[in-house]
C-alpha cells in the first residue's frame, strides 16, 4: 500500500520560505478582519444603530419604556374589595360605595 501513495517532489528552501510568508500574511489579514468586524459591531451596538433600523422598530424590547419605574420605587396598589374581586372573577356587578 505504501507504494501506491503519491510521491511529491521535495520543496526547496525558497519555496518553503515563500509558503511561510504567505501563511503569515493570511493569518495577519484574518486577524485584521476579525478586529475590524468586532470594532464595527461594538460601535453599532453602542451607538444604537441596530435598534433604529426599520425592521426593529416594532420590537417590544428594542426601546426601553421611558416611564419604567423599578419595582422597588413603586407604590403598592390598594387591595381589591371582596365585591371587586368577585366582579373580576365573574360577571357580578360591583356595588357603588355610599357616602355615609
């Protein structure tokens, strides 16, 4: 089986040096491209360009609610009365409060 393997001509030192130079330049170009893509991505995210694109205008999470108040700063809502709770569960009418 070893006799069936193709025989490649031996490379000269000049050919090996040229191949190494090409490989180094390809590696540098690849790294430069990755750095460029990273910088562009970070810049676009920081500047908010992504969220101002037309296809993202309808996203719920794309723009924060300007009236958002964290849970810690909200005032508690008063509890519902029993009549109001019954009305929310079914079709019962809520009696109006008297001014007595």
